[in-house]
C-alpha cells in the first residue's frame, strides 16, 4: 500500500470512529510503529487530524473552520474523481462555464480541459492553473481578481465587482457543507458573497458535493437547496440525504467511486 493510500485509510477510520490508536494501526495495516507515527504527523500537519498520546483524533469542524487546499485535496479522493467525471458530462462544447474554488471543482477542471471551445470563469487560482498548463488555443480562461483565502479562492469587493458584469451558462459550485436548514454553505464570509454573485450570474447551478458534506454547516449560506438545478454527489450519500435533496433540488445525480486499486490501475 502506498503512503498516500495508507494515510487516506487512516483518515477514513478516524472520521468513522472519532479516533485511532497507533498500536491498532500497526496491527491492522501491517507496517511499523514509526511508519504510522510518520503518517499521523503528515495528517496532523495538514490539519486533518489532531495528534494525542498514543494515537490521533478527528480535527475540529466548526462553522468557521477552513482547511487549506492541500488538506482538503486529500479528502474523499475517489468520490471527488467520480463526481468530477459525472459533472464533466454536463458541460457542452462552446459554452461559458464558471467554476468556484475548491478541490472538487479543481478535479473537474482536469476533465474539462478536453472540452473544446470553452470559456471558463473562475475565482480559483488552482483551477486556472490547470487550464493554463493545458494551454489549449480554443479555450478562454478568465481568472477574476480579489483577496486570496486559505482554499486559494479569490474573494472580496474586486471579485464581486468582476462577477457582476458576467453572464455564464453554467456554474459548477463546490461547497463546504449542505443541509436542509442552511442550504449550501461555506466557512468564509467573503467567499460566500462572491459565490452568491456567481450563482446570480449563471443560468444553471450545478453543485458538486461528496456525501461527507451532508449535515455539515458553514457560517454563511451561498444558496438554498431549491436553487440547485443539479446536485452531483456519490453513492455514499445516505438514504435520508437522498430523499431530502431529491425533494428540493432539480436533479440528483449519484456517481459510483472507483476503488483505490482501480484508480491505481487506471493511472498505469
């Protein structure tokens, strides 16, 4: 098992049980004590877990907590890849598409570089870089300005003013959380304001959110559930969440994540 796969397995166990012991991980994963402690150190440095004596526990998830891009990029990788593939099927050549900041929209960007004649509007430095590296002459990429957040979003008055002058066919929106009470939310007040402008500028709102986002509530609401024309999630979404979303959103699409082995084979 590769280090990244092992760390993902450790992280998923911590999220499921609330905490792990080093001795248990050594036994179950068949690696040394030093290897496990190194893995926990990596996860702790990225803000994903909190180290305690003899193990680690889940990191706090308050309504204003905003992990950095690197930390979020490790979470639910198979789910994000499946969601991105499914969402890319909704994008037609020759259209104007806005992508908000986030690791799921960043994953989507890697699939959209193959769509011809796109105009892409984004407030994400990371998303813009994906298209810049692809260097397709038939695609136009507009990176709006603003103040940079921990998740590499450009937000604030400059971003809001830029978005207000735009009209796009579809907005692909990544979110921090979603719930029946609060709708689609973010822990960053300025990012919420910018994202609300992106919602207003789009004819169609497509929300990309893996199953762990259900029940998570950030401090600021971007849009209500009923404003989403499409929500793309994964098959890990609970029956309760499926029923609630199906009642409020236009269309709910569920993508089937690949296993780690399938993802590794595909990369060869």
